């Protein structure tokens, strides 16, 4: 692997070590993924207004 962190055979040597490791992974995912309220929607609307999509197959 990359050479840092605990080796998997030591992590899963007991159930408690495995639970601790998995809680760390879940906590990392929880802290890094933004909630739906934090996602900026106004930026997408500005881009859509500035560059409206025009279908090449539409009749003009």
C-alpha cells in the first residue's frame, strides 16, 4: 500500500479495533461531504443564464 497508517492485519486483530477504524472512516466521510443546504445553487443559475444551452437539432 502507500506505507502510512496501521496495517490491516493489526487493525482487524480484534473487534474493537475494527469498530474504531470503521468509526474513523465514517466520521471522515460525515465531516467532508457537505449537506444539501450548504451546496450553492445560485452559481449554477448564473452559468445557465450566461450560456444558455441550445440544441443542435432544435428548429429555429
